C-alpha cells in the first residue's frame, strides 16, 4: 500500500493532534483520578466531525476514509484512551452499524444526532455469563403483538451511563448465534448501574444495563430477525481496527513521553538516553509502534478498497494491543520510580492498554480467528 498520506489526511491528523494536545493531555490524569471525563468533550468531538468520520455526509456524517478515521483515533489514544473509547463505540460500533444495516428511517432518526454529538450510542452485547461466547447470550426479546419485550441484563457496556441509544443484541429464537436479533433501544427506559473501580479507562463511562420487560416496537429492530449475531460480528471486525488504532496512539504516547524523559533525566553525570539499555527500551517501543501502525493502516486500506479485511483486522488488533502493553511497560521502566506515580503518564498508559487485550475479542480469540483463516479448521466447535 502507498504510505504517503493525502493532504486531507495530513490535515485531519494535525487537527486531531492539536485537539489531543489542547483538550485531552492536560486533563487526562485528573479525569482518571475522579473516574469521569468531562462530558463536554462529546460536543467538542462532534463539532470537529470526529464522531461522524466515514459516515456519508448525506446521512449526517462528516465523510472521510478509514485511514483518516484511524489517524484521528491514534491521536485520541495518545491523548486519553478513555475519550478514544467514546468515539470507537458510539461511531465505530453503533453509528457504523446503523449506516450499514439500518433502514432509511433508522438512519434519519439516529445518524445526524450520533455524528454531531447530540446523542451517544452504546453497544450492548456482553452479558454477565457471556463474553467471548457471544452467540450464547441470554437476554431475551419476546414477541408481544407488534412489539418486543426485552428482559435480561448486559455488563461492561462502554458509554452505558451516558448513552441515548443502545444497540442491543437479544435472543429471539432458539439457541446459538442464529437466534439473535439486533435492536436500537432508546435508553430512557433502561435501568443502569455505573461500574467504578476499573484498572484502566477509569474516566470512561461503563455500565451494567437492566431490561425488565422493556417494550420496544418492531421498527426498532436493526436488520432481519435472526441476523443480530452476524451484524455484531461484522461490526466488531471494523471495531478491531478502531482498537488497534487507539493502541498505536498509546504506544506513540509512550514513545514521546519516554524520549522526553530520557533526554532530561541525568544519572551518573549524563542523560539516561545515552545508556545502551535505555536505548534498547526506546528502540523496542519505536519498533512496536511502527509495526502496529502499519498493520492497522493495512486494514483501513483494505476497507477503503472494498476488499476482505477481517483476518487482517484480527492481526492488527492482536499485535497492536499486545504492543501497547509492551510499550507502556517499557516506558515505565525508562521512567523508573517516577513512572509508578500518576504525575507521569506511563502508569496510566499501561493501565489503559491492558484492557485492549480483552475487549472486542481477547488476544486468544484473535489467535483462533487467525488460525481458522490459515488452516480452514474452526477451533470454536
């Protein structure tokens, strides 16, 4: 692929970098301490078009290609991964699913609001008893005339306490993936419990959701009955690219911070950047960052050329998430004891990076998906 960015891509990257430097980095540590980002950040993201990237302008989005989208998520990940997650979920998982699978009425109702920041979306798939085995979810949607009654719960739902609409996956048929249907559910009738005390992404709103025979009309159904699991999986394929891009941002932030510190910190009468083993740590961060970026950009290029990308998305997500953890751990080692307190950024980068190896498909799930593509053998059955 051609690695030369277009003038438009350079411009959006510079816009996102300036936003991260001005609106995220100065506040990230405080938001992390109080376990809540400033909610005003949503309107700011919307005003710059970051919540509508890749969505057609005639649907209310801001257009652009998937590489531009990745460039923005890199910068948001560098600034504060909690904010990057707001965008990845509301835009990457919810708005894109509506754009791809929604009918004209659903697109007109939700996309302009989601893309402008007037509304926020959450992706309600995970349940207390179903994580990686999403096809076994138990939240049930039962027919009641022309409506559906939703009963059950979801957990670890990013944006859950702030969201205006949830993309909910519910069982409408028999067991297994083919019995799952997707619904667009306004959140005013959903009971929510905020989840606190997370290891990382502390500023990101995360919730458990409870549905007690919640009535929704059939017009809220996204796609055909029984197609929910397929919608979820196709949406997560692109979502893995979003996570990978955010991880590139974490790794880049680690490199920037570690380089600055190594050039300023002196021991034995000289900057620690002159020590061979410190240079080893820095070089490992740099290589991981570059490799993760190329894998992620490859996925964006494939999507924009309308070519198959699911396996490459798993590769990018697997490598970039693990690389972000390594980069943050190496950066903390460069900082030494100073890295163990939150006045320096390495600790937060490490805590934020750790969950990326778990959500939207664990590293082990990505390895099985890649293995299935290589061998033709399905290890899930």
